[in-house]
């Protein structure tokens, strides 16, 4: 109801009341009069009727004045005050209500103003503190980023599901993987990336084994346990990996859990390829030196002592012994010269062995044997105080390998473990009964390459044992009819871990993304996931032409990643491809790629597998994706690589957002979204632009109620353009 | 007297001395240069004691030793292992596979002869 109508209604009501009061007074007076008086009065009133009407109308004037005053004082003034308060609260905290109007309203305004003063001060205070805190965090971030990039080691941090949350650029360099066929002119692509799986880089079992051993140590109350292992990178480098757990109250961790949950882990990688090579050579040299020297010395000493013991021996025999001495002396000096020459550049070896409690190793081996082989195990005498230096994963593999051969080839139904010390050595025994083995068998088991539970290992048992400075042999204990493999291995005292505190994670902006901590594992229910939470590979291809079915080929693939709503500009894929045919002048003009640029580039059968690895576990996004996908699909058979992940098309999404627009070309769409076209018509340039377009589309889609991947796909399908097939 | 000794070693320079010494002590001596030869020689020569080198091509001294110990007919044969490998683990292994003594090169010939005589109960 408008103010005008309200005033009008009030006016009519007030006027009516006044008139009614006068009429009532007139009626009362009339009732009291005698008949003749009434007749006289009626005559007088009838005569003056027009005047009465005018007077009653004049009555409206003061009424209007009174009502207006009341309205402005007690309706409009509070209303203005309410408006002022709203401004103070939202738009402008510095705004104050003017103090005017009636005494009551003035007091009210005063009260509100002082309340606003207090509120404003408080708000400023809080804001200042938040700003300060943010600045501190920012400072710490950049300090950490600097530290991380200066570190000589490669650092990778993962959540408990093995997704990478953080890494430094060294890690990225170390874990580059060259295209298959090595000599490719193209660059290598790193396997490290935010949200990527660490298991694409390192063997899952290796990581899980290390996590298990950390878990065991934590349960025993160890502080800051670290596990380490040695493995190879996809490019064949030997790295020593140290793992430390990231502990913390995970969201949703069961309350009252005595042990702090491990929510992730940090890997510190050290490239030891060269060190191991030098170490191996040094070991070999040392071995030839000592063993050769011993042998020669043995021959010389025996000869000298023989001559001394039998001075009467024949001349001929004597000459022979002297000959031996001379011969061996020459061999010795030659060997010495040779060794010293080679020794000069050898460095100290750091054998990548870690301290481990013998009982823990046995426990791990038992778990593995029982779960993998389904073979029951038992403990005999196990000395729990024994520690040794081991590469626990390979040694455990070796033990379960022996168990599996006993089980598979000799039907052994149970194995037992024993552990004791003898002098400087620990004796680790794998014990069974009822299947005497021949020497050939036990020797060949040691030199065959190992395989347990379908899992191959390039090492032999012999190599593993040698690596530990240990020996292994088979023995029968006659009285008890027990047989065993005994591994004699030097025991040690445990050292404290060389480092324990996990680094609080941080690096340059694009190298971290902690929101992934809260990410559920990749599930088939991807469709129900919100668009903002998915990881995407946005890609584009350049081709020799538009007709893949008529022999047009890909000449360039570019891609960029989006993780948790961020475009990761450092994690890109860019590769020219030799199409094995000429570029048409038209194609060269559009793409800027000349045939000469494609010579010596890898062919598509080598590029696509690398690209496929780059896309792993992400949703594909492309502008006019149907076109690019058609090229990829046609290569499936030749390359053996299939792109099965969900695909989103920014062209279709543009049509979903604004169906009335005529054009949905990338450039036009980008312009509508307010994005400057840079580096157009290179595969990578277009990918970046498409990615920016896609990121801006996500909130626009949300406005239309399209929030999940499934909804976006369904909406795309409905649009007209979906029917176009290349 | 008349005890037989088999020398199994692929290094001729040490074999010469050992052979001479053992013969001087009045033992009958046979020489084998490989593990296989040694096993064959045991059959037809019937040694009382074997001087067994650990590092021989193809079949190692450990293997020969284990074979000998597996055969009940050869139960009484004494075995002295000779080796240029002198680490604890190797000595332990040698004794574990059935050697009566493990001698690391270089060794004193006098001690070796004493050891031989002791093992042969002389």
C-alpha cells in the first residue's frame, strides 16, 4: 500500500469520525427537544444546509495537516533511520544517521550512531589482524618457496592416497620421462604434477611397504620415523628415497584415536646413480685387490717357506719355486698399478641400507607370505633385540621368493622363522621340514631372477644377498630333521634417523595444492562430482587438415592442466609430431608450422602414449572436442592407447550458456568472456585460452543449475551442436 | 703313512708348493684344477683329506664341499678350505657347509701342515 493511499484512508476515517461525532451530538440534542422546537430547528438547518456542507469540507484541511505531520514524524523518520542503519551495516560502515526530527527519534538515532561507532572500531580491528596474519602467511610461503627451490634434493608431498600435493622443481626435473625410443628430439615430460598419482612414478608396493613400516614404528612409539628405499625412476636413474609421514588430525578421523593419523607423506629423493656406480666400481676394485693380493701372497709365501724348509732340494725344483715368486711378484705390482690408477676418482660409497629391527623384517615377510602365497608361517626363537642394515623391500622379496618356491615346487605347507646372533653376524633362518633340497636346486634358486605372486623382480637372490654383505646357504639339521636357508648378515646398532621433521609444505604457487587433501579418491561416481572439484586436461591439436578419415594427421599436441579450479601454467604438454606427410600451404599458414619444422620430431605412435600418461585421471576438455577426439580415436589401433575418460567441449558449453549467440568459435567465445587472445593457433596457446574460457564458464553454468560433471555432459548433449559429427 | 691328499685349486702357482710340501711329508698327492675334476678324483683316488680352494670356475668350493658331505661313503674325508676371501660371512658359510677348517690366504705353510696332520690324527 503506497503512502498516499494510507494517508487518504486515514483522512477518510478521521473525517468520518468527526462527522459522525457531530451527527451523534445533533441527534441527541434533537431527541431532547419538544416537537415544535424540532420543527423550527429542522427548518433552520435545512435553510443552512449548503453552509454545513462547506464547513464539514473545510474540516478536511486541518485534518490533512495533522495527519501529514504525524506520518512524517512517526512513520517516515523511523523508516529513514532503518535505511541509514542498513547502509552502516553493509555498504558504508562510516555512515551515520542524521540526528533530527522528534525528540524520541533523535534519541534513537543517537543510540544507533554510538552503536555503529563501536561496531566500526571492532570491525577495523579484526580486519587489521586478518591482514597481518595473511601477510605473515604470505611471507612464510615465499620463504618456504625459496627454500624448496634451493634444496638440492627433490621433494614431493603426497596425501595418503598417493596424490601429489606439492613438489619442487628439482623433483620435476628428476622425474622427467623421455618419450619411448629415447632419441626423440622432443622434450621429456615430467610425471610429477599436482593431483597426479605417485604410483605412476614409483611401484605401489614399494610405497605401501614403506608406509607400513612407518606405521609399525609409530605404533611402537617411535618419534619421527623415516623409511627409506632405493628404486629407479622412469628414466632409469637410481634414486634413494626417504619417506616421512605427515601427521595431523585428518578431517573425519575417528575421535579418540590414540595414534595421530597419517594423512600423507613426504618423499625426499636423492639421485644416487653416479654414487652407486662409483661405489660399485670401488667395491669391485677393492675386491679384486684384496682377493688377488691374498692369492698371490699365498703362492709366494708357500714357495718361500718351501725353499727355506728344504735347503737341500734339487737345483731344478729350486728354480721352479724362485720362478713362481718372481711371477707372482710381477703380477702383484701390475695389479697394484692398475688399481691405484682406477681408484683415484672413486668416491666413498653410501650403500642405501636402512636400519631395521630383525623382528620387524620377519613380521613384514610373514605378512607378505601369508597374504600373497596363502602359506601359514610361525616364529621359532626370534631375538627381538637384533637390528641390521638392510634394504628391507628387496630382502623381504627375497625371503618370500624362497618361500614361494618351497611352496610351489615342494608342496611345503608351513615355514618358520628364526633369528639369533653369532659373533658379529645375525642368523636369519627360513625353516621347514620334509623336503630335502639338492645342491643344484638351492644354487639355481639363488641365481634365477625372482618372481613371487606374479610380481617379477629383476634382481636375483644372490645379488640381494651380496648387496647386504651377507651370505646365504642351505642346511639340514639332522637330529630334528629341520631344514633351513640361513642368511648370515652383519648386525648393527640402530642409528637415530638423520632427519625426522617433515617439512611444512610449500613452494611456488603452482607447485602446491593442499585442497587435494580433502579430495575423495578417483571414483566411478565422477559424474556426481562438482565441476569445481575435478582435475582437467585442456588440450588442443593442430593438424594437416580437417579430414582425418582422408589421411590428415596431427602435427602438434598441446595441453595444460586445471586442478582445483586453478590453471597450472607450469604443467604443460607441448609436442610437435612428424605427420609423415607434407603440410599443405593452407595448413602451414594457419598453424605457422612448416614441414621443415617437423623433421626429426617423434611420430604419433610415440607422442600419444606420453600424452595419455599426461592425461591420466583427468577429465579432457577441448574446444570443439569432437574434432580432436576423432583424430585421437583413429590412432587408437596404431598406438594402442585409448582415451576413455569423460570429455567436455567448451563449444557445446558455450551454446548451453548462451544459446542465442550466433558464433561459438573459440576466439569469439573468449572475447565474450573477456579474455585476450594470446598465442593463438599454436596447440598450447589454444589450450591455455580454452582453459581460461572453461574456468570462466564454470560459475556461469552454476547459475543455470549445472554443477556436476554429469549435469554438464547432459546439458552439452542436448544442445543443437551436439548433433554435428565430424 | 700312506695317507692320500687331494689338492683342488685352479692356481698352478700355489699348487706347486702345496704338492711339493705334501709329498715331502710323505703323503700321496693328486691335483684337480676344477670342482668337477675334484669330485671325479674323490671317487677313484679316495683321499683322506682335501685341500679345497673356494674360488674355482663353474663349481665353487662350497658346492664341492656340500656334495662331499651329502655322500655317506665319503663321510670320513677331512676338508680344509683355502680361500682368498676372508670375511666373516664367508668363513661362517664355509664351516656351515661342512669344512673342517677354513684357511685364509696367505697362510703359513707350517701351520697348514700342522693342521693337516692334526686332522689326519697324526
